[in-house]
């Protein structure tokens, strides 16, 4: 089923009117939580990478 571009844009406009946009009060805590979790994940993967790198280095020094 194909539609012409004008009809498509009308449908898009109708769908955008249905969107419920979050308020600033809802967005700020969500963004803060995302930034905090990204920071925690960054530290975690950095530590895991350092430990694994250290382990591989020790194994390679044996040979």
C-alpha cells in the first residue's frame, strides 16, 4: 500500500498530535538517573578492563 507524500505528511501531523510530551518536572529526574547510571557503568567497565588487562599481562609474562 503506497500513499502520496501529501497524504503521508497529513498522517504524520495527526500522529504527532497524539503524542504526550513529558514535562520538565518528569524529564530532569529521568536524565539525572540516566547520567548517574552511565557514570556507574563507565567506572564498572573501566575496573573490569583494568583487572582483565592485568590478568592477561601476568599470563603472558609466564611464557
